[in-house]
């Protein structure tokens, strides 16, 4: 279970930049939390650290892209990250 709040974005309608940004930020927070936990472990799994860093960077890139995304791209990113957040919180 994660420290990240589990939000329900199932009713998200496309085009809402603020909600999309919140979803992506929640995913970035999940990756940051997992990275901190892994790095504090007695023997960090370097493969896992690298996997988490790659995932976080992808989310940060998409977060930045939201600033110039059209409503369709914003909706696509929001849907992608809502599904990703749900998956991450269930793992």
C-alpha cells in the first residue's frame, strides 16, 4: 500500500488541465516515495532504482508537456495516468 492518496479519476472528462496535472503529480509522487524507500533499504536494488527513475522521468516529461497540450492530448495524458496511478496503487 502506498502513502499516495488513492483518488478516483473514473469520472474525469477530457480537457481539464488541472485534474490532468494533479493525476500526473500523484504518479510522480508515487515514484518519488518508492525511490526514497528503495534507496533507504539496507541493500538497494539498483535495477529497481533505475526502473523507478525511468518511470518518474517519463511522468515529469508528460507533466511538462501538459503546459502546451491541446485538450485532446490533455485528456489522453489524464486517462493514461489515471490508469497508471490505479495500477501502481494496486501493486
